[in-house]
C-alpha cells in the first residue's frame, strides 16, 4: 500500500487515543484505505463478509492489535448498542474505527449514545 498523507489523518489519530471514530462517506472514496493506513497492526472486519460477521458476534478480534476496523457495521441490527457495549467493556487499545458508506443520517444521534 502506498503511503499517502490525508488531511483527516492527524485528527483521527488524536481521536483514536480516547474514543471510537466513525468515518462515513460515499462509496469508493478511500475510507477503508485511510483506516488501514492509520496503524500497521490492525484487525479488519467487514460486516458484508459472512465469516467476519461470525467473528464480530463472537468478539474474536485480537486485543493485542493497535486498531480494530469495523467496516459496514451499520448493517448490523442494533449496531449502536453493540458498539457501545464493546466500548464500555473493552479498554483502549485497541483503538476502534467504524467505516461505512451509509447515508449520514444512519449515524444521526449516535454521539449522545456513544459519548465518552
């Protein structure tokens, strides 16, 4: 993967130290690529992949990683509550970033529910 600085990277890196980061936008704009560039040591789960969905349900990601990326998580029923439960019971690291191409209103009112 070619290293490329993106203007959002420094802000995301700062926020990852203390909260979950939600990264949304149109399809094929580089959200997942950006997420994967943030840390060298990460786990990646795409909710569209059946095996990844099973891993998500069983919460089998590697806690020794620096970052866990949840892609298209908004497709999971009750994803906000699930994610809040993860955040409330897990420690950082690993940092968590959620990426997705859903309309921005899919994330409406998430902040109060996931507020730190």
